[in-house]
C-alpha cells in the first residue's frame, strides 16, 4: 500500500472519493454531441476527467481516512476495448481484496491455472502463486485441534462400562 502521509500527526490509512453532480451534466453534454443508442442491460464504459474540489478527513481507528470530492470536468463513453485492460486489472484487484476480507485462500493448482491464463500479468504478483513467487515455501497445514482430555477420558470410560454391562444406559 502506498504511503498516504499523515494528518494532524496521525497516519492516513485509506482514501475515498465521491463524484459530484457535474458527472451527470458532463455525460449529458457528451451524449448531446454524440448520441448513442443504449438498451437495457447494456454495459458501457464511461471515462471521466475530474478535478479534486474538496478534501476532508474522517477518523479511522488510530488514524484517518482522506475523503475527496471530485467534480467531473468532462465525460465520454468509450469503446470497452480501449479500457478493457484497466477494467480487468481493477476487477482482479477487487476479487483478491474480497477474498482477503473473507479469509479465503486459493489452492496452488487454482493459482497455476489463473497464471497460465495470464490473469496474474494484470496484477504485479499474486501471493501464494508458485510461479509468481517460485522461492516461497508452502505454508504448513494448521495443526489438528487437540481433543479435550477430560471429554476423551469420559467417552473411553463410558465405552468400557457398556462393554462390561455396568453402564446405566438402557440396553435395547
């Protein structure tokens, strides 16, 4: 993560952005000049050029989040092929971030398949991928949870009592 600096002597941990109402006007203006026929469920790509209009800070734990208000100066609809690489890169980053939030980890085989399909070229390197990080060792499997000793002894004693016929359990 890049160094986001400090504010009031405390670290800035994240950023956010809100695009103002100017985006609506800018896009309407672009469509007045170059009208495009769109249908329900169409996916279009819109490129915005924005000016940072305002900056604020919100507390986040022992630091801050830096909030930006963006005013769209101009907007245009572009051919998806023009921005496809950037969109795929962001889609891959979003998926990795969601997996990390959920604590999911991909198996090496799945990572190799992704790498072979070229998906890791979009992101610098993918943690856990044996091709991206050939010298990395596999993390050890988590240790098996030990059985509680008292519960194990109790179960063993019950089984022994049932075998001898001295158990209080009803016989069927």
